[in-house]
């Protein structure tokens, strides 16, 4: 008798779910045929149109030495799939794996990106599919640091659709985002955690990705432009270095009879410059070229070293009873060294 009641209860529950399927929330059943395997919708009539919207909620860090940046962004995709059209009120929800969808991959992710939201898709009655996701992670970005610390850069997050050619998918800006003033369906928050860079603009556009020579897949890029805030380097690096270089020129006004004092000032200036060079070296990666700050420090170091050589020469001349020549060299150096310093740094800025 007990077994009979159990069978009747299960049968009644199944009949209830069949007569009154779940209307809202998660779909009560997967599509009758796996649309994930059938292929993209409307493939016979041309490329599948996918609307994309991107919102950059935060940028927490740009690491020039590691050539990466850390960001928090939301992405929305929408496309029409008539095979999912239904007459139920409201929307239906499907697991993303149960329906066709572009298989997104972030090409320049510096580490594995785990989706922060459930992998679910919402389907309206006309078959419009909407998928939302949030990513928080680190992205690789090659930087040209020649102008450091007065540099600007364009940072990119490149989404690619694995398995789909550029001719198979047409990426367009999400219309509702454009309607509220987000150019190209993309935007960026006004208040960011980032403190040492200033974001000056952003955009998004379809950009195929080359996986191998002659082989491309469909892709979509979100880019933002930023410039480094230079006040930190001007106040904490450039001005102190400038003062150290000017300190090294003081030896040209010190009497040659105080040779030990002259040499002490020159050596101290030289050692301080070397210490600054190591400190600044941690800000940028090992590069095959000189940045503007590298060149500035190098010019300063050379001039301070030449001032040390000048002190040694004039000291020898002074104690060799060639005092007039030593004083003449000092007078010339009072003018030549500042001129050489200004000219060399002007050439650095204009290169």
C-alpha cells in the first residue's frame, strides 16, 4: 500500500508540472534540441547581429612595470534567436550552456577571469536573448614608455568569439546604451579608484582577432585612453634631481684652496643621483630604450661626473701653482654647465 501511494504521488507531481510549467525564473526544461549544438541563429540569411554594451565600473591599478591594468567591468550582449521565441508572459531564463551563444574569451587577460554573475540568459517572447556578465581581473597591455613620466596610453580589453569568423557575427553597439548618451554603447564611471592616471576617454568597436597568420575570429574591443599624472614625478623626482645637479655646480664658486670640500660636494651629488636611478628603475620594466626620465637622470649623472672631473683638474692646477688657469676654468664652467644641461634636456623633450 505504501509503495502504491508513493507511485501515485510522483505521478500526480509530474502531471502538475506538465500542466502548469514554470512561467518565470529559471526555465523548467532545456530546449527540446540542444541549440548550443545546432549553430548560430539565422545563419542562412547572413551574419548574426549581436548588440554589445560595456560599462567600466572601476579601474583600480595600472602597473607600468608589469605592463598590466586591473579593472572591474560589466558587459551585456543581446541577439535574436527565433528558435527560443515563446508565448509565455515575461521572460524565460536558460542556462547559457543550453542555448547558442558566442563563446566569449578575453584575449589579453593576464590571469584566469571567473564570471561574477550566474551564466544565465534571459529570453523575451520574440526570441531576444540578453546575457549579462561582470568581470574583475587583470589585463595585459603593452605600453610605450618613451615619454615616461609624461606619457599617454590606450588600454584595451579584447573580447573574442571563439569558433566564429568575422563574416559570421556582426557586433554593433547596444541601442539602449547609445540612447542614454553612451557613445558606441560603452562608458566608464566618473569616480575611479585609480589615482596616478587620468582617464580621458573611452570607446568600443568590432575588432577581429588574429589567432594565427591568415586566421581571424570575430572580436569586440573596449578601449580607454589615459594619461599619467605627472605631478608626483615632478615634485618627488625631477625637482630634487634638479637641485642635486645645481648643488654640484656650487663647486665652481668654492675657492680652489678648499679642494677637499669641492670633491666632497661632487661625490655626494654623484651618489645621490645613483640612488635615485635605482629608485625610479622600479617604476618601469627593463626596456631596450631610454624613457624621458632615464635620459634626464643620465644627463644629470654625466654632468655631475664632469663637475667632479673639473674639480680634480682645477685642484691639481691650483696646487701646481697654475692658479690663474684653474680660476679661468671655473668661470667658464659656471656658464657652460647650465647651458649644456638645458640644451640636453630640451633635446630629450623634442626627440
